[in-house]
C-alpha cells in the first residue's frame, strides 16, 4: 500500500513538474506575443500575419522608413512573400501599368530623345537569392558581402521587367540604367545583365567616387538633371526604392516595384 502511494505520489509530482515546465515556456511566449502585437488594438484582434502584412504594406506606402532590418517576427512572412506568386503578380501588374501609361499618355517623338530610366537591383536583376541567405532582410546589410555576391554575376532577371525592357526597346525608347552600384562593379554588372538577356540600353550610370557619400536620392536626381539638360524626355522611371523615383527633377511618371527586404535612402 505504501509502495502504491509512493508511486502514485511520484507520478503526481512528475505531472506537476511537466505542468510547471510548459507554463514557464508558454507564458513568456504569450507575453512576448502580447508585447509585439498587443493582440488587440482598439478592440480589433490581430494575428501575426495581419501584423506583418500591415508592416509590409506600410513599407510600400513609404510610411515606414529608414528601417535597418525586417522585424524578427516578420522574417518568415517576408520570405514567403518574396517567394510567392503574389510577389510576381504585384510586380507584373506594375510593369503592365507602365505599358498602359506609355500607350495612352505618352506622345513619343521617335527622335532619339524619348527615354526611360531603370534601376538595376530588384528592378532588372533580383537579389532575392542573396537575401534568402540573410533572412530576407532580417540580418543587417553587410555591403562587402553583398558586393562579393554581385561580383559573381549570378543574379537572375526579373521576368516581368525583362519583358518591359524589351517592349520599350522595340518602341524605340532610349533605355538608361541608373544604379547605386559602385563603379568597380561595372564589368560584373554588365556581364550579368547580358547573360540574362538585357542588352541594347543607351547608357548605364554607376555611382563614382564623387557620389560616394551623397544620398542615393540626390545622386539619382542629379543624373536625371544631366539627362534632361542633354535633351532627353524622361517619360518614366522604374525602381524598387523611393529614392530611385522621388525628387526633382522628376520624370513624367514614376513606378515602384515591391520590395520589403531593405530600405535605401
């Protein structure tokens, strides 16, 4: 009888121990979830997916700026988005709207001065393979590491952008590439572009030493001014960052591709 009670008591304490263990594990998680998401805002219950989708959308709306990393709790969500059909559809819709605009609102002169500006990273070439190994923006950017990856020239083309690029070229528009990549990456970048099907651009501009410490926005505005001073009519520009498309002088129309992985000012 005593042995039975001893075994029973041992099992009870073991069960109690497991209960305490799971309580210690789960309570901090619930508490952390509450701290991160607050679970209910003004009576509206939200999920982690709601929170991360809202964060991504507000990055695109330019309400969230200057972030250095993707929030830890949204890394998985952003990774899934960048690999998803939705990302491809969102990007394709952007390039389709470029063509709608060209077909309905642009009075092309066909005199060699009709121009369109493209950014390169995550506009023509995808850096998603690089960011995949860096938690889709969850790790703070290491410029040296990124440039080492760029030098390999393995960035794939963004199919929707390649189609737009070729359509503009077919229409006789001068294609000008303006990138924040530094001058020493010129050879690797050009080889990469050619290898994935981009060719026939009019000019490609890299950031030189004189622009090393100038903001990307100012650098790209200065390039646009030079082009306009040369007589180019910049009907539009396509980029994945606001710094590529904002500022004065501005193109007649600017289009932005989605990119929640990083922010460039």
